[in-house]
């Protein structure tokens, strides 16, 4: 019984990680699109700009992307 409970928790944790990754991925793509549109640049340049912002602010790349993506909603 304990093994089943541990396995259920492991599966729930894995599902949560997948959901987080999907949300982060879509936020990143939206943020890249926002930067590309605003700066009239290509994808690589937009990604580089997002990385620079994250590094300069000392925050996670995904957090910066989520903040920028939210401006497009």
C-alpha cells in the first residue's frame, strides 16, 4: 500500500513537471514573438535579448519570458 502511495505521488509530481514545462515553453515562444515584433529582429536575436535580460536581472529565463509574454495577452 505504501509503495502504491509513493508511486501515485511520483506520477503526480511528474505530471506537474510536464505541465510546467509546457506552460514555460509556450511563454517562451510568445515572448520571443513579442521581442521579434517589437525589435524587428530574428528568432536568434530575440532569444539572445531575453537571455541578456534574465542574466542582467539575475532571474530565471522562464520568468522573464512569462513576464514579457503576459504583455501580449
